[in-house]
C-alpha cells in the first residue's frame, strides 16, 4: 500500500522538549529522585523552612556560590552529591513544579543563574580530571561488563553542561537583554581557544577518540556526542545562519546574489509517490488483464505523455520491458507515472475519444530551481565553436580565452551563449581555489594571506593534527549504532551508559530495556550524522580545501559504503519505529504520576506517524553522501560499484520531499553510468529527477555520451586533490616551511645591536665561559685566511 505524506519540517533540531528528553536513558529514571534528595538534604540545612522558588535572586546567588565552593572538595562522594544538587537545579527543581511548562521555565532561570556564577568553568575542570583519571580507565578496561554505574560522575557532569549549552543556545521571545548578552558571551567562550588553548569541542573530540581506541570504554558516548553536536551548532551556527553567512560572503567577494534560498525551495516542495514495487506491479497487471479483456490494450505512458508529446518509441520500450522482467518498476499499463501525480495537477476522468488531448492535463507552473551553468562550460563551448568554424580561425585564441567575443558566428549561437551567460553561476569555492592558486604561484608578490579568526577557522586549526582520528572515530560510532550492523566481539560497546547494573528478570523489563537500547542507538546516529554535516558545511564555507580535507578522510574511511549499508534496510520501518515510551520522557516523568506500564502499551508505542529523529538522520546521511560525491567522478563511480541505485530507489518510498530530493540527486549523478536499459526501465525516476533536481545547462546526465572519454582513475584523481590540500595546509598552517623566503639581516651593526634574552644563570658563569671557550683557545689566523 502507498505510504502517506509525512508532515515533517526539517530544521537544526527537534523541539526543545524532545531534545532534552533524549539526553536521558530510561534506565536513568531513578536518578531524578536521587538528584532531588541530595539537593533537598543540602538545601534544608542552609535555608530552613523555605523553598527554592521563594528565595530572592540574591539569596539564590548566595546558595549557588556555596555549591560552587563545595565542588572543590577532594572527597569524590561529596563532590558527586554537590554535582547532583546542581543538576537538580538545572533540571528545573521539578518537585516544586506542577506542570511541564513550570519545569522548563525554572530550568531556564536556573541555567542562566548557574552560568552567571561560573559553574560551567568549574564543571569543565572536573570533566578534565575525570577524562585524565587513569585509574577509572584501567578499571573499566579490565571489567568484563560495563554498566551505568561506571560512568556516574561523567554522566552527571555532561548532563549539566548539556542542559546549559542547549538552554542558552535556544533563544526565546521574552529573553531580557542580560540573557541575550549572556548568550553571546557563552557562544564566544565556547568557540574561542580559552580551554587549555583550544576550543571546548576539541576536549569532547578527545573523549570520542579515547573511547573508540578502547582506552576508556566507560565514557557515556551518547551524552558526549549530543553535547559535541550542540556545541558545534551553537558556536558555528545552524542552517539558516549558514545561508546568511553565504550571502554575506558572496557580497564581500563581489559575486551576484544567490538565485534562491534553497531552504525555502525545499520546504515548499511536495513529495512524489514512489515507484511501485515489483509485486505490486505484477498484481495490478493481472487485475488489469482480468478486468479489461474487452477493452483495447493500452501501451505504457511515460513522463513525456504528461506534456502531451508523442513518443514514437513507446511500443519499442514496452517490448523491451517485457524482455526484462527483473526490473519491472518502470510503469503500469494505462496509468500515468506515480511520481508525476503529486507534482502535476491531476487530469479529469478519461474523456471521450473525440475530445482533444490538450484538454486532459494542466501544465506545471514551473521547475523549482533556477538552472545554473559554470564559467568552464561557457568557455569550453566557445572553444568548440571556434574550432568548428575554421573560417574564423583568426579569432581562435581570442575565443578560447574570452567568453564575450562571438564575431562572425550565427545568431542562434549568439542567443544560446547569451542564455548560458544569464544562468552563469560562480561559487565561493571557485573563487577560493583561484585565490589559492595565485598564492601558491606568487608567494612573494601576493604576500601573506590575512586569515579571519572565525569560529570555524579556530576549530579547523585545532582539529588539524588529529583530524583523521576524529573522522574514523565518528564513523566507528555510526557503524556500531547502525541497525544493519551485526554484533561483533571486537566492536566497540556503545551501550555503557544504558545497561543497568542488574539485568532485567521479567519480560516487561526486557521489553523496556530493548526499547531503550534501540532508542539509544537512534540518538547516537542522529547526533553523529548532524555533527558531520555541520562540519562539512561550515568548513566548505570557510575554505573549500578544509571541506575537501574532511571529505577525503571520510571517503578513505569507507563512509560511502557505510551510509549505503545504513540504507540497505526496510527504510519505512526505520522511519516509523516506535522506540520511545512517552510516560518516561523528561520532563513528563518528573511531573506526572507514572502509569502502570504493560507489554501492550510498550508494543503500541506513541501515536506519531513517523519518528522525527530517524527521518532527520536519514536526510542528514543523504546530504553527507551528496556532499562528498558531488563533482567527483571517482566517488560517483564508487556509488555505481557498490550498487547504490536499487538501495536509493527503495528510499524513494518515503513520501517526504526533502529526503526524495537528495535521493534523486544521488541517482542523477550516476544515471549515465547505469546503462540505457536501466534508464528505459526507470522512466518514473528519470521524470522525478527532471522535475525536482536543479538543471545544469549542457549537462547530459540522462544520456552518458562521454563515458568512454572518462576512464575511472580513482587513484590519480584523489592524489591530485590530496596534493592540493596538502599545499594549502602547508602554506597556511605550517609556519616553518616559509623559512627560505624570510629576509636575512646582513648588517653587522643591526645584528650586534639586537637584544638577546639570556638565561638567569648566565651572569654568574659568563666570565668562566669566556676564559674557557675564547681566551684559552688559540686562534689559527692562517687557517681562517685560507678558508676565505
């Protein structure tokens, strides 16, 4: 049966409440009351007979200051109790609240208070201590089974920090100027190299690599990834901020504005019906044969019928499809393409035969994207024209180097080149590559490049020495959390912060833990995919070679087959998964009475049509795959070699416009390599590509005429790119390699007149040094003269 349209709105994150609830596992539920008990025990000893909400702002600040002092004790147990009391404040003192709204209000109030009192810096020092705790790491490595109890201190610290980052990051309408100023200060603080000379995100990256190298298996990886993702999102900016930054950068580079806002275009798209499966087509064809024997046979209608054009090869295509029964999802006899139904207005019921065919269909309003063409295409076309028209050989060199001179060429050529120029698009990456070539060729003339210290630049500089380790670690986590991965004895254990100390003994407890484990994996996939996509997009905007460096590490670490393996499953089941228990989600579970959970209620799950985080993860993974394969011939061939076409076609069953768009983009770039028979058998997919994906003028994606001229030389293409990346990194970040261009001072007076910093003990022993090294050594003047 055809799946319904999914009312999904893509954004940086899910709702604020959903993002908070995903921080906690269901096995952590007893710790909510534990946090409350430790807080109330300490609070009643210092503020008797009153509640937190009844205190004035000054009294609250004084109490938080007392907690901050108590964090510095050496006793780990006392320190943990104080940290739990702080976590209870960050969670919104829920025992004093009646509704979820009150919990969120007081959580926000307390988080800004905690930040103002400097709690985050104190937590960061404690987190660094826990990361460097070799005794805990070695103990966890020796343990046969790691549970929730092994990561208690880390989970408490990371939970407070996550609540602070996520709460301050989200801007509310009623925020005061003080809160807005605190948000900007916190954003700058997180993105600047203030923590041991590096941004806060690098400390979390260190935790990820340490965990994946099996040196710290007790690290709560879900919380680390969530905090890392939200830190990058906060400091670098989300998708809308990226669009604004792109617009501003194009203005600085004197480039024409963008033809449209891609975010708005995708949000206005409608989903298309997916191609029918083989079984559905066979059943429907049999029904047609049984019910329409008296009617004349109908031939297949392809997408050209929608525009009322006659296809002289229809019967040939129908015969070819009968000869190829393995791929029968090319169409149903007598039915308009399903992919066209939701894009083009439906025609009225079948009219009488004498009625003109032009009244059957309403024409579409237009394609969603403005077409583009690059400068290289215009330049190559002009070069070809000059070669064809040899009578104008005088202009050959001029035409090759200039796209404006068309003297002597026919008027249709003038009009075609004019059309190409109207849609010429110069990207920021092209400008950056050209600038980099100039800096490489003329280092003395161009001078030293002025690099703006943006948050993305600071992060890349910090990640550069260990970037390959970070990328491999993230892909390891993605592989371990993928639903298609088989459990292996040597794989990393990502369930350290979800498994309880005592394993379940009843069926109900086992079902609850099973849901919790699946939810845990889904959240890890969501955070990892969103994090990788943000890094790729921000580095691409900051400098194209930074993006290419990360993308090449992803490719070398087998990211392409990993994402295809992820989609090689029943994607509709994954998107509609019910791995959540609403009654146990925060803050619902701390305000309302806990209902009695039964096996039937756990199996039923929630009433949502789809799982937001899983659809979000799928779209992000498709976007990552698009990013690393776009305009890369060798990587496109990897999609073909790994047989991604049938996997991607199955993903079209999800009726969500944005996900379908990125699937169709991936199919478009490899269409020419899949063969003529595949294209004939998949005309619905070809039609959907035409309707939804941006057109590149003079792009023969549907024909594949130049395949023979483009042999697959993966090694040469990737090596050339790697060479350009290494030159960029050496020029900009390796300060030692430019020593040969440093001017040398040959003036004796200025050299001797320079002040030299000498060690402190030099003044006590310099006379002895002069006597031993200078005065007592005979000088061979003749030898010096001969050397000259």
